[in-house]
C-alpha cells in the first residue's frame, strides 16, 4: 500500500476512489465501472505529473525522506554480486547504521559502503534510522583504507539525516571519527564515487561523499543542516522549515549549478519509491559511467582530480 505525502493528499483521494470502484466491481460482477475507473486513473495520472513537475525544496525534502524509497541494502542486493559484508571498527562495536564490504560491480571488484536506515520499525531501530555513531565512521575508515591497500574502487551510498548526536557518541569522539572518515576519502588513491540516494545530512554525509564524483537522485537532498534545524537556529521556530529549505539550496538542481555535485540521476515519475527497479537501474548506469572515467588513472592523478574538485567547489555559483 502506497504511503502518500502531505502534498499528495488530493492524489490519494482520487486513487482511493478508483480502488473503491474496483473493489465494488469485484464483489458485484454485474457492475461495470471500467470507464469510470479509467477516468479516475487518467485524472490521477495528470495530477501526479502536475505535482512533480516543479517540486519546491521542502517537498523534495519530503520525497527524499519517503520510507519506501530504495535504501542502501536494496542497491547492494540489486547491483553488486559476491557481496561480502565486513563488520566492526576493530575498537568498540559494529554500527548497523553503516553497512559495507567487498563486492563486484559489473564484474569489477569494489568496496561498497553506505548508510542503511532500515525498512520497518525493528530494522530502523537496529540501524538507528541511518544515523551513524563513531564506530560506524571508523568502520568506514577501515574499509576505505582496505580498498586503498588492494587498489579497489570505492562506491558510497549516502542516506542519512546526519551523524548521531547522542551523549555516548559524543563521548566516543563523534566529530573526530567524522573527520577521520573525510580524511580517509581525501587520501584514498583509488577512484571514489558517491551517490546521494535520499538524504545527505551534514558532516555525517560529507564523511562518505568526499569523492571524485558525486551524483544525486533527482529528488534527493544534500545540506549542511536539516531545514528544521536551520529554522530553529535562525528563526527560533522549526515551523519555518519551508523558508529554510529554500535558503539552504539543498536540491540536486541547485547543487549541480554550484558545482558541489557532478550528475543528477533522474527518478521515475512520482519519485524513486514508485518504481524501485527503474531507480536502481538508473543508479547502476550512473555508477558505471562515473567509474569508467577513472579507468587507467594512476594514484597521483586520482588524488589531484579530487583535490581540484574541492578547491574549485562553489566557484560556478559564485561566478554566476
């Protein structure tokens, strides 16, 4: 059953009416509702087009957070073969908010790392809703360094509201762990490509997305802070999140103009959650293209490519 977002309520009403008609027809074989149901379907289809034609930044936030969007686990299962998970930071624990390991992508050995939010209540609690603790980032550092040692490209899949800000995480060095993960990304002498598949929140996302190439799904978001957090700081009112979303320039379209990201991956009509298979196929195509850019490039060239990217970041938007 589809979960509708707030701005999709008119669509939910129309599709609900169409389903009610079909349910009546199933219970009463003499009823002919085909034409009426088809009319409602056409109306719903047009409304879906209208709703998603020009989403506001806040509505993109809602779509990016949709619980039915494909998550890291879905992409790994569909796109990678021979996936062998690697667990633990060799220090404190294994953080289930971060998953990763050795795998093959199009028969090429790679290291894949990503945030996993979970798909139901139990798994979301286990994975802390994708908000990693220090041990999650230290696990990522271990995996990136392993990939560097064995000359394996790194693929990261980013989907987090941000690093976990709890007391225990802070006591165990959350900020230091995020910085170490970012440093590991910058120092890796192998191709590193990243895809923002949902939310890219604050330093918790940057720690995985300091890559040679960054792609974003069309309705994903990437920002230094959530709109609600920004509104609470600037206006002392979290209800100002719509204004904050506009000001943050957190959409894929804005970030492509600024040079923060390199590629926008189109989503199916109505968002990634409406056609997971198509979304995953589009991400596969983008990953394949990005990885091919670095074929045959040596360590020095890869490091210089990444260095130049971050030194130039934002210059496009400033020049405009």
